[in-house]
C-alpha cells in the first residue's frame, strides 16, 4: 500500500515537472556552457576528522604522501566535499543515505562486467574475470564499487578527495582478506595523472555531477587510462524527469537522500558527456540507462537514459596521452 502511494506521488511529480519548462531553476544555456568547458581552476582540500585508531592514522599519512603533486589544477568542488564528509560514516548502512547506491550496485556491476569482459576479451562467467587488470575507482566513497571489483580479480586503487571516505573504505576493506589488497588514496585524479599513474580501466560512478569542471575532470580520467584502455562513467541526465525523480522525489518525498545532495544544473546530458569524452580522447562505445522499479525495489538496465545512465568508452591509442 505504501509503495503504491509513493508511485502515485512520483507519477504526479513527473506530470507536474513537464509543466516547469519555464521554471527559474533552469539555468541559462550560456552558464551551463561556461561551467562545462571553463578552463579556470578550482582549489579545495578534503575535510578530515580526528581518530585515535592507529591503523587509520598510518594510512592517512601514507595517503597524504602519495597524493603530493606540483600541479594546482583540480576539478574539486569544496561544497560537494563537505556534503559527503558529513555523511561518510553511513556508507555501508544499506538503509542510510546511500541506500540508492546499494540498490543500484548489482546493476552497475552487471554492465561493467559485460562491457569490460568484452573489451578485454575476458570470460564473463569466470569468478575472477578481471584478474591481471589494473582498475581505478575515482570518487570511490566508502568502497561500494572497489570491493566487488577486487573480488572479481582486479588490482584496484580507490581514490577519494574526502579523507573520511577513505578511512571508512579502508576499515571496511580490511575485514576481508580479498578486499584488503585494495589501495586506497586520499587524493585527486588530477594529481595521480601528474604522477604518471596508468590503469587498464578507469571508473567514476555518480561523481561527475559533483565536480566543478567536468571537462577538466574527464581529461584527468583519460590521462590515467592506458591507450586502448576502458573508461566507465555514470551520472544523471539533466531533464525535468530527472529533476522530479532524483531531487523532488528522492530527496524531498521519499527522503532517500539528504536534501541538497544534487544540483539539477550540475547534471550532465549524454550528448554533453559524449562531447566531453571525445575531446578527452575517449570514444564512447555504449550508453545504457538505469530504471528503478519501486514495486520490487530493484534497478534494471534499460534503453531509457532520461534519468540515470552509464557510459563505456575506450581511450584512443593513436593519440597517446593528453
């Protein structure tokens, strides 16, 4: 009964959202263009919290040393870092603020297994199809994606600019010998690119909508990818349907997420994503949508990319690194 009521609420929201085409929440296209393709730099530092756990203190020092760089370029958004730092302790609470990611994870992993096994000529039915491959999870949060990738055999590096996220990820990964091999770093994609790090596949899920400069961010992802390597990103489309479901519905009606988690103007359309990646020497090969079934509580892969979608592309090997 409750699910039916919520479905009806979301249906009404979607209908009303279609009438909001002249709403002031829609930013001028000129401003969106400036945000997506500006070359200005934004500096920010990750929030941190004190801890008496000796292992975490040691790891914090290691992450700090490994993330040193002479580059000042960064796509970090300080306000977004603060938002996620405030709820970092709840990453592994399946009924907490990150519940949608927990529910979406099996579907995200199904897409990743399928596309990357095809790309690297691996057996998708294997228990560890990614054995021998180096993956990096940019914006890893608490490790929701990094851990299953490690269980599928990949050598995984998880990166996040929020220190609390890295500490939570490290603690959780250490509970399993398989995932304890994950390298977690509190740094940025830009700094790792400056250090010359390279990976077979670069993944960044539900992150690009939270960065200050998507174009510069994707350039860093490309720089981390080996020639002919794979790049996978997922995000939210900038449509009125997405506004109704991910902001009004998820944040204000269903309260799955803290209010203010998303900014509609920061969402990226598939066309913009393809153009940004193309300019970063990444050719988009496949785009799929995620559709949520409120009755079953499950996410499904779909051709519908009007709200959530995931993109798989390959680094052009003839152009070398950026």
